[in-house]
C-alpha cells in the first residue's frame, strides 16, 4: 500500500506540474515544491503513526514529482537548441559526480545517525537549501 501511494503521489505530482507549465514563475514554483518536499520529509521523519507516515510519504513524492518535471523543463525551454545537448551532458556529468560526493558524506553520516535522524537531517537540509535559493534568486 505504501509503494502504491508513493507511485501515485509521484505520478500525480508530475501530472499536476503539466497543468502549471505555461503560467510563468517556474523558478519560484520549482523552489516552492522543493521546499514543500523538504518539509514533508521532516514530517515523515517525525510522524508517530503509520497512517501519518504514509500520507507524508505521498506528499514527498507528490511535491518531488512536480519539482522534477519543472526543473527538467525550465532548461529545455530556455537553452538554445544548438547547445542544448552539450549543456545537458554537462548537467548529467555533474549529477553523477555529486552522487559520489553524497555517498561520501552520507555513508559516514549513516553510521552516527538513526534512520529517523537521517531523514530528519535530509529534510532540514533540503528545506534550508530551498530557502537560501529563494532569497538568493529573489523569488519571494
């Protein structure tokens, strides 16, 4: 049941982002959904009941689905076609490289934190990064 709700949350979020596609302010919308994803992860990590955990996991996937579609579509719409392939290959290379850094940080961190603490730390970090991006990009 949990996996099913997670799937439908992600699919529903992706569908919802398609409804927002042409209304402008994509950066602010993307950062809002990333912020809401971080807050939902914090709520998931602190949820005392299984039902609340399942609901917050649905919200994590819903907001993540929206932010993934928006963050992929913004560069596609703004980068000129003649350099788009090169830009996306650089982005893919950077994404793979940052995963190595994440494992280097997350591995040792998992030795000192509980699973609940790990999710709480991740949610707080995502929320803080989204807030910093909001203020640095002046999306407020």
